């Protein structure tokens, strides 16, 4: 990432029984300094932690630095939320995933 570029992470599990560990590990491995995480249904209309992540990103962006929202996989944003997210903020164009890049760095076997 170029200097002055800030990464904000978001992790989501669909149920309280599911672990966020893999997502959080991949975001840490990608060097994401601040991650918001929640266990909430993909059908939920509101996502408090995603809202907090977007709010922080907007605050940072308003101060000048470029911001990228980092997720383990796009599907972590949930069903339908991507369309609302894309229409409500220019962050959607800077949303990146880390699952494939982290997986390729893991030793095999």
C-alpha cells in the first residue's frame, strides 16, 4: 500500500457457533491494523460492525488519506449488502479480499 493509505478490516460469521479465527488471521497476516468483526446472519438488514467500519473509513477519508476496506472474502459482506454498500459509498470500489493471497503464502502439506 502506498504511504498515506489506510486499511480497515471487516470479518463476519453467520452464526455464533462459527469461528472468525480464519478471517481474523488472514486480515492480521495482510497487515490490517483495525478490524471490525461480528457474528450475524447474512440476511440481517443492518450490520452494526460493518456500519462502524464504513463510518471510520469515511472519517479517515475525510481527513485526506485513501482508505481500502479489506475482507477475507467478498461473501463476508453478506447477501444483498454488497449492492447497498456499492450504492451508498465509494469505498465499494476499494474493497479488497485477502483470502487468495494469504492462502497462496501458506506452506503446503
